[in-house]
């Protein structure tokens, strides 16, 4: 099994490196064609952090393991809000004046409730998937609408985050290599996760929620902690919240459109309510509280640890 663990780690590392190459290549390509640094940074924040989770969920679906894909997506959302934002705030309080939050937070709450309602009959069907994809398009449109109203400080922070080479051929190579590495890494990490689940007779939904989701979140956690230490609170908070919205609307929508997804009753009773509570905990940011404090970060990390303990408890 040691070899399997090694391939799991290798796959997750490759997914991370591939996603970074792809996102930077796409950002550089856009800027080389005249897109401003702020706009490129806004796109990176809105969708960049979800690239790895999209690849992993797609690999699980193509292998025919829907439960693993669902667990990885929902677990990734909970890790974004609890682990990544909580740990980043512990490093340095996250100051944010990002207008994106006024769009992302309400949509995140609505998306969780929508999945809850859609899954009440035990499955998210193709029609449901179409609605989720339409909502993802609406989210992108709203993000573009608020773009002109962002403050100069936010603009500079996002432009700095998006700063990269704009050479056309270099960025084409980045995109091509990134997609190849993402694909292989996702396929390898999902395969290794399935081997681990079979060896220990673990439920695929459980291992997707825990091992795969947290493993995929750890590289993003490292990046977020570095960004927090540099004072880039808008990038950290915006990326985590927007990635969660993209996961629920775009990723779930695509997966359901490909093949109806079964949502087990335990997930409706536990994981979706947990995600809803995490999302609602950021409501003070909409009421003028512009700093995610260390105390709030500690609460988030402890809540995330409590959820993980709840997952592990039956197996201890």
C-alpha cells in the first residue's frame, strides 16, 4: 500500500502543478491579447482555485465512481471555507473590501439550498444540472457587472496576483502542458484513492469527502497562507468563496448533465447542512465587517476539525 499512497501524493502534486501552469498560461494569454491585469486576476480568483477539483471530479465520473466525485466536490467546498480561510486568518487577519463577496456569498447559500431541494428525491438529474449551469453563467455575468465598481486597492491586489509572462508561445505551451499534467494527475490520484478505499473497505463517498478533498485542498492552503502573510486578503477570501460557488454550480451542473447523480440521504442530513452553516458564518462580511479576524479563523478551523472528527469517529 505504500506505493499506492505515493502515487496518490504524486497525483495530487501533478494536479496542483498542472492547474497552476494552466491558469497562469490562460492569464498570460489573456493579458497578451489586451485584457487588463485586474480582469485577469478577477478571472483567476473566480475560477482558478476550482481547476484542480474540476479535474478530480471529472476523472472520478469518467471512471464511473459518482459517489467519489460528489464527495470530493462537497468536501472541497467545506475545506475551502473551514480549513483554507480559517488557517489563513490565523496566519494574518484577512482584510477584504472585495465587492465580489456581495455576489458570491448569497449565491453560495442559494446554491447549497438548491442542491438540497434538488437532491430531496435522491438524485440531481440532467434538468437540475442545466439549471445549475445557467446559474453558473449568471454568476459570471454578475461578477463582470460589479467589476467597474471595485476599489483601486482591490484592483491593484488582483493585478499583482495575475502578473505573469505574456509571451504567446510560452503561454500556449503552459496551457498544453498544464492540461496534460492535470489530466494524468487527476486520473492517478483518483485511481490510488479507489485502491485505498477497496483495500480498507471504505465508502467511496467518505473517502472523497475526507482523503481526496483534503489532499486536493492542501496545496491551495499553502498558497493561501503565503498570500495571507503578504496581506492579500481579497485574493484569499475571494478565491475560496468563488471556488466553492463554481464547484457547486459549474462542476455539479456539468457532472449531472453528463449523468444523473445520486445524492445519498446522509449527505442531505449532514454535509449540505454543514456547508450551509460555514457559508452563513461569513454573513458579517456583508454587513461591513471588513476583516476576517484570527478569532473567527480559529472558530472556522475548530469547526472544520470537528466535522472531520465526526467523519472519522465511526472508523476509530
